[in-house]
């Protein structure tokens, strides 16, 4: 009768094993690299529109191409202006002690922000429902020591609804 009010700690080992199992079943993220011929501050002028095999049975190829065309549209509008400002900034760099490159840095940041806004809209309207999360990420280039921006498509782990709280 004395054990009626006693509180015992449960072993959290089962929960920890379950969480590790869930994390281990999530596939590796799909990486979409820039495929353009011009890169300004790590941002390529277009992303590869070829459908990756890692997204098969998750996303329709038409949806993927529509998203990539929206992203490439943002890049098509903003990157030529960035290149022009970069050339002007490089020409005047010696006279301005590097201050002429600030407009390019600000425009590049605005371009990244525009891409992130497009990806947030796509995530909230389509991809989160499919268990995916798209984001712009900075990664090291395979061929050199430089950094580049890539589209990282992560898989959201499913929440076990049959497991009690």
C-alpha cells in the first residue's frame, strides 16, 4: 500500500531507440547544384532543371520543373544587374578602396532573400504536405575550396501517430 503514491522514473531508453530509428530512416537530402556559366558570390545564374532520382515517387516531375523555373526566373531577372554592378565595382575598386563593391554585396543578398521567399512559399503551399523541405544552403564546391549556394531538399521525418504520448 505504501507504493501506491510512489513515482517511478520510466526508462527513456525505449524512446531514445525509437527516435534514433526514426532519424536513421530519413533519407539523405537531395542537392541541386547551380548549372549556369556565371556565378556571382557563390550564386549561379541558373539551377539544374533535370529531375533527380532521389525525388522519384515523392514529387511529380512537373511540380519540380515548375519550382525550378520559378527559381531560375528570379535568377534571370536579378543576376544580370548584379554582374553589371560587379564589373563597375571592380573598375572603380582602386579609387574607392573597395567601397564600390558594396552595391553588389547588397544586391546579392537581396537575390538570396528573393529565392528564400520563393522557397518558403513553395514549402508552405506544396512541399511540407509532401514531407519535403526546400532551402537554399551554402556548400563547399567539389572541385575547389570555394563556397557555392545549392538547393537542399530535405525529407521531413514522419511523426509516429500510433505511439502514445
